[in-house]
């Protein structure tokens, strides 16, 4: 995919995979942004995110892969408070997946964008994962909710290999894509334990909770 966008000048624009901006032009008060072409992607994975987002860049990287968090400015201080926890989970999960899959992270950057009024938990766009901004906690929360967020972060990252680098042939195999990501994200977090920023020793309890959800759905089918 090759993308050009003309958002208002105060707007942040991000896109999938290797689509970093390589040229900007000002035209009639708007910035014309030229993004680099992506690798070959399934159409459902390509995305464009534009809005009044504020960026927080990771200071500590894994293999010099650029990583950033984005959210509305009103949530920035709350996101910043949890940023190192989010970045640590991302770095260590990426390290684990590269070793486990015997394949390096296949894209050039890793953005995580917390979006308002998002109707799902998250979506694994290559190199530009979108999250419901309810994951930016407005108050102190139980460890269980932080562990659930950690699992969502690791789950979406696992899709960079299983789902994005290699994509199922048709939608009737989507269950395998999601089921494997659900399992491998819990397995990953169990293997990277202990981390400095969050206690993940009960990660398999979270997995068992999700199995109950699957059993209930199976009974209704």
C-alpha cells in the first residue's frame, strides 16, 4: 500500500508496517504526508490512524526498533504513568517471540495507539496496533486488570507473526488465528516472568478465565 494524507497541521498520522512518513508538504494550511510503501499485506490489516494524539517515545528499545505510545492529550499523563510497564511487556514479548518463532520481528516500527470510542479491545494492524483507550487507566486498578492489559499487549504483538506475516486463507480459519494468539500470549508472559513493572505469576489463572468464556460460547453454538 502507498498512502498520501492531507490532515490538519495539528493532527498526528500513523499507518501500518513500514509506512513512516518520508516527505511532508504544506498545501493551503494542510500538511501533505507521503508514507513509504508497506510490504505486501492482507487488506483487512492495513490502517490509517489520524487525530489529535500525543506521542510518547520509548527511551529503551529492543534491537533499536522504534516504539511509541499515542493517546488523546487529556489522557497523556495517565498513559505516561504506565508507559514503562507497557514498554517492558512489549520489549520482552518481542524478544520471546523472535526466539520462539525463529524469525525476527517483520516490520520496521511498533506503535501502540489508544483510541477513543473503540468498539473492541484491540486490533493487530502491522506495526500500528490500536487499543481501546479504556486500557489507559483513570484510577488505581486491581492487579487483575493490569494483567489483562498485559495479555492484550502480548496477544496483539504475537499477531505480527501469526496473522500478519502469515495470514489465514479465509475467514473460516479466524478462530485458529485468535485461539493461537490467546494461548501463545499467556505462554509468553509466563516465560518472561518475572518483570520489573508487573507481577505476572498468576497469568495462567487469566488463561483459565478465558477458557470458561470459550466453553460458554461453545454451549450456545
